[in-house]
């Protein structure tokens, strides 16, 4: 007789037995207990030997915690909840047994599930729903038949559904309907585990009645304390005994946090290292939510502040930044809304180019801003400057150049400078035009430095046989202009800017007449000393000129052109 109790009767009975315990336990704590028991159900599939373990006991306990969890969320009828989703058929293909090929094409969203058809099945089949727990187990075996070789099918499915049920519990107060479908899925996998156990028992010549086994363990009272309403302690002694074997802690070990301030400080330091390892905020430009919250507001403020600072010097760029600020602000979305990330990569590149040429005091003012504004511009300040050193001294030019000396001077300047670690110097020796073109395609550079033979019209490159090839400066200019990341071009050769009226990049540095190797070397030393110190291109140019004059070289023929 007892095993013929209906599913709702078992639910109401179990919820009543543990009503006092449940009243002081949160839904999250109740769910944690349920997950704990579900973990035991994986033991058979993992072939793990566990002392005093009984699979049927764990199976019954899973329902013993499933029922209080539903009661905690005020479910009136388990039968209605489960049958509403599984009305004797699979809800996705509406068949019993279900057809796997059809179900795999259904994603579970409103666009792919025929909810109206499921309701029709529910209304028609409700009077004939299963009468007891064994009947529900049989119904699910008809919908999702289990076989001998199905090891892990139900336990893995249950694990996935536990994750989805956790989310449904988390959002229950706002979206209670999510819980209903996930709770029904959980029940279906518990039934799957019961059906797999029935197969194993049949192979041994034994029978299994879930209903009978459940009532034997929950016979209208708590079998641990003997009360109709459980009075067991929140943490039973049996639990303490089971956990005691796991780990012995020595007195001198500090496995728990004792200094919360230190723990917070360590977390901040680790977060900084993690951010740096992925390229800082700029490296996350395609992942940060610039369309919402603090990131959105910070980027708008940075655009507007920088636009105000460069209004006179670069009105077109300032206008672009203001337009971008308006675009970003108008794209703002509430937190938590699913949407593709706002594309700000090109904007951040433009800000990065402008940022390094701002007045140092102005940069410091913005860097001192609280929150993500300061963090973002701090990332701009810390971003790497990439320099491509293109050197050519091919056969047939008549005069051999000591280009190695200039390379060493630049390397030394960067090594000794306070920010030299933020500057990458890449060498392109005996360069051909193909070498240059491919390097610019493969990497982004801030500065391209040419050192070699030249005159007012051409730069001398090498061909594949290291013979001299004259290349028009105008052709090099067209190549450079296709790569907007290049802010500065240095043409450290004779007469390279003589007669030049328009800058190749934001800044072009070159010579109006022939320059000696010692003078060219001194300019490079001074220029890269300043770049390594974090100075602007204009400041670096001025430093290069000072280095020349201090070494008794004339410098009036060294010019800087700006766009």
C-alpha cells in the first residue's frame, strides 16, 4: 500500500517532515544539500568504491532533498510541474520514445519549441498521468529508454542540469518560470538514473521499486530522530565523521585568511598582473563592455577631454573624438543585456596615437582621475612604442656606412632610459622594399627609422643580390600612409627632406643637406634618449638637435615636418 502513494503525496509528506529545518535554511543552502547528494549518484559511473555507500540510498536521498527544494520555492504540485513539460512524450519532438535526430535540431528556445503542441498533449494526457513513483519512472523509460551501455548518460545529464538549475534559482525572484522547466529536467534525469539501476538489478535477477524503497526511508517521519517533524541538528554527527578523514590541518599551517587587508592587496596585485599579461585595457578592447556602465562613461570622458586639449592643433581629430564620444554614449545599454561588444579598437588606436603627444601635465591630470578613467589612460601611457629600424648599405654606392654604430647607439639609449622597457626596437638590415612592405603588413609600428644612402628624391634600398636600388621617396610615402599607426618617420640620410613640403606621417624628420655619420649618430642618441624617457616626438626631436650641437655639430639643416 505504501509504495502506491502518488508523487504529490510523497512530495507533501517529505516537505512536512523537514518543514522546521527548511524554515531556517535558505533556498541556496537547500540547493547545496541537493547537489551534495547528487554527487553521490555519480559513484557507480565513476566505478568508485565508497565505504558504507548504497546507490539506492543516494537515489532516495536525491528525491528527499529535491522535494524540500521545490517546497522552498513554493511549488504546489510536482506532478503538474513535471507533466507540464513531459506530458508522456518528449517536449521537443513530442514522441515516445523520443527521436534523437529531431531533438538535436531543437535548441530549447521559443523559436524552436512548439509550446502550443506540448500544451495540447498535457491537457489530453493529464487524467492518465502516472499514479505513483514507479509509474513516473516507467513513463520516463518509455520517453527516454535506457540500455545496458548507457553508463554516464544520466549522471552527466544531471550534472549539466544542476548548473542550469543553479542559474534558475539565482534569478528566481525576477524570472520564476525559468525554475519550472529546469526542475522538471532534473526530475527526468533522476528517473533516468533509477531506470539504469533497474537494468543492473534485472541483470542480477533482482527487481527494483523506487516507490517502495523511498517510503522505506521516508515512512512519514524522520528515521534519524524518530520525529514526524525532523529535529535533527543542522550538521549531524554522521556528517562530521565522514568529513574528518579528508584532511588533517597542522597548527602552524595558515590555509585560511587571517588578514583581509593583505588578502585584498594580493588580489589587486594579481589582477594587475593578469591585466598586463593580456595587453592591458587596450588588449581587451574587443571584450570590455564599452557600451555600458563605468567603461562607457570613462571612454566618453577621455574622448571629450583629449578633444578639448587638441582643438587648436588638430581640429579634425578633435571633431572625430567628439563624434565617437556621441556614438559611444548613444550606444549605452543596461548592465546584463546580451549584445555584441561595441567596436572601439580603431578609436583606442587613435586615442593612443594622440595621447603620447599631449602636454605631460595634462596627461598627469587625466591619469589622476579616479576609477576606470585613470586606469584606461594609465594603460595608454604604459603601452609599448614599436620602432622599426630600416638600414641599407648595399654594394655599388661607393661609400660604406657604419650602420652598426647607429644601431648600438639606439639600443644603448633605450636600455639606459627610464621607459626603455616599453619600447620595442626591431631591426631590418640590408632591407629590400619587399622586406619593408611585409614588415609593415605583419606588425604595427609607431616609428619607422630609415638609415642609409639618400638624396632629395630617393632612398637607396638593396635588391635580393644586395645591389643598390633607388626608390623614390614619394613611393615610400605612399606605402607609409597606408599604415596609420606610424606616427613618425625618420629619414636619417642626406638631403631627405630638401624640398619636401608635406609630412609623410604625423611627423617626418630628415636633413636639408648632407650629414656626416658622427652627426647622424648624435641625433639618434638624443632622439631615443627622449623617446625612452616618455617624451613627445617634438621633445625627442629637440633633444636630438641638442645632442648634435653639444657634440659640436651644426644642426640647422635638421628639420621636422608635421601633418
